[in-house]
């Protein structure tokens, strides 16, 4: 079980990135959240099995509207009892 914080840059706002992430994360039974940032990037924390997290990133990279130019990735502490994956407020 891992929890990873990502900051995605590229064409990641206004293209359905957050809702695509929510859709696939829920299909993969991952938990966490996703949020647009004021600088045009997207911040996401995702928790679950490593291969499922990698699958989520693959799905996001495969979307024809989303273009991830770069991302920063940092492993952080797992949150006990984390449930669901959704939007985080601004």
C-alpha cells in the first residue's frame, strides 16, 4: 500500500483531467483526491496498490485530450481509513 502525491503540468486543466482521474481511480479502487492549482497544474494524492496507481497514470497519459508534459512525484504517509477518490476544494 502506497500514497503518492503528484503535481502534473501540461494541458491538464480544462480537459477533464480531474473527472478522468476520478473515474479511473474509482474503477481501480484507489483512494485520494485531485485538485486544480492556481498555476495551471493539477495536484493529486492517490493511495492503493502500486500497480494500480501505475495503471491510473497510464490511463491519464493515454487520454487524447490530456497532455502531461511533466510531473513531480513524492511518496507520502499512507492515511488509515481513507475512503473514496474525489475532488478536493480550492
